[in-house]
């Protein structure tokens, strides 16, 4: 099945509407379309072809969006490259691409012979995204136009869609959470507000003064904004927060600051969101301190396997991702409540077996991070002759705070079964290692 190409449609229907707003300037849909058409001709002249991969190694911003949409106009498969990686790592991700775009293409008159396609084949590959590599080396995931379209539709049903939408993206465009904002905005013909990286003051300023209606965050960036004094952003209707567990204490702080938070759970293989708190439920979930990731998108099915693993199916799932049983096995653990809302408890591979009992590190981390003096925590299993694995915690204090290990132990014992209470504590002076999308790099702590 084919659908009308997204960017030409947006340019035809809302040509003067802002497509991209960046610190370097704004582009309308008419200008973005013209720039992408020019870039499509240039890339085709350099050897880009339909169905072939084109690596894009550009900073998040106007020129990145131009190259991305040029690939879609040609039917080439865009492969965003994270510029924070080493040269060797970038080269590995770009391996197999027919072309590398590592400098701005420029603007001009489009070539008359550029092989621009009027429609998108929903079964065709559109982008290749590499996973964040929290537990292993990054893997390439090929997502289709159909995956992207269904994800955009499911997100709009959950979060609502305002024609004046301005979705702030300070996530990496090399990861699915950030890239999806650019592509959804083109599908909706709404505005994306794009920052090259997350920096507290520029993001806070944008939320306060630039009519931002949606923003995508992770727990650590939400916490930093609240610590910087973010209060009741005037146009914000939702801070979509995911990328890992979000402590209930952080949700309480956001509620008290007048920041509406919708929790989401997703992964690269499902083209971003799997479950999301609908906007209509944000007030209820926030008032209840509900730390669940909401119900599945309307086009997505979720079930829990006998061992607690979260399984996903539906048109947002990458074609190569499902197992032989037809389900995407996420490697995450969770449970569904009576209303079908998902609560994620951690990674299956991270489960600690201590004295024959299973312990989910994320559950213990959430309790530790609820302590008023704790900024962040990591929990992992250490080899132990008595327990097999001993639950061990690495804890970072809030600025200016001094932590007492026995106080932490008592705090955990008040909320956790004895076998879940960490037996060892290490106090760290530096922030814990995380990916650019905010996920804890537990393997670097082992």
C-alpha cells in the first residue's frame, strides 16, 4: 500500500506553517520541502538510490532534517549516526551505506531529473536506527514507512493532536525517540522544536517562552528541569517521559511544580512508543502518583509471558523483530493492571537471583531514589559465596547532601522485603553512566 509522501503533502497544505524551529532559525514547510528536493537531487547525483542506505552524520537541526527528508523523497533508507561516538564507532554504524552525508548539502534549485517519489510504500524500509546499547553493542533496526505512520497515529490518539502543536525535541536524533518527533511532525504537518542536545537553561527557556505544547524527556532530564526551577510552563500540555523507570517521588515533584507528565514505555524495535498515559488520564495518574506507563497504543497489543517478560505485537513492530511466535520479546519485565495499564519492573537480563529469590534492580532503585537526599541509584548483583548474588547499590547524593549508609539501609527495609534490601552500598561522587537517551549503562558498573 502507498500513501502520499508526507513532506510534499505538508508543504501543499500548510506551506507557511513552521516545520522546524531551532536555535539557528526556523524553516516553514515550503522551505523545508524546497531544501529537501534540492538535497534529493544532490544525493542522487552522488549515488543515493531507492532502497539503499544513506548515513547521516550531521548535528540535530535544519541540515539534518533536510538530509533526512531528502532520503525519504528518494526512497533511500536514512541511517542517522550519533556524532558523540568515536570515529571508529561511527564508521561501524555507517558500514554498508552507499553514501555518507557528513556536511550540509546546501540550498538551491532542485534538479529536474531528481528521481523524487510522489508516495511512500508502507512496506518499504524508511530508516535504520541503532539501539542504545545498554546491555550489548548497538543493533541495527530497520523500520518501515508503515511502522512510522502507525506509530504517529497511535501517539496522536493517546496524546491528542492540536494543529498548533509544537513538540520540543532535545533527545538524540540518532535514536528512535528523537527521530520520531521529526517524522511525526511532518506526518501531522505540525512544528518540531529541535535542540542539538539537552541543556537545562535553553530547554527551560523554550518551555517557558516558546509556546511548546509537548516535550519528550527522560527521568534525569525532567529532574534537572525541576531542580532549575521549572514551574507550570504556560503552553505545555504534556511532558512525555520514558527511557527507563521514573521514580514516584519525581512524579510528585512534577505535580507540585505544575508540570503535566505522561509516562511512556517503548523501544527501537517498536518504533518508539508501546504504551503511553493518555492526556485525558494525566491528572488522575499524577494525583494518584501512578508510576505506570499507561495502556498500549490503540494499534498495539501487549501481553505478559509466563516469566514476566513484556511481549509486543502490532503494525509499529519492525518486520524483522518478532520471534517465531509472532511477538516481539522485549527483554523487559512488567505486569498489566486490571485496566490494561503497563508497569515496567526492569530488564529480564538484569534480574538478580539472591538466595534463590528474584530481585528486579529497577524496583530497588526506585525506593532508593525516593530518599530525599538521593539523586540517583544503580542496583546490581555481586558474586557472593553465601547468597549466590548479593544485591548491591551504587548511590549518588543530591548536591550538598551527605548520605549515611545505615539510614539508606533502614529506608529500604521500610519498603522492601528483606531479600531485596541491598547488602552492600557504595557512595559515588559522579553521575552514573547513561546513554544519551537517559538509560542507565549498568554494564559499565559491573
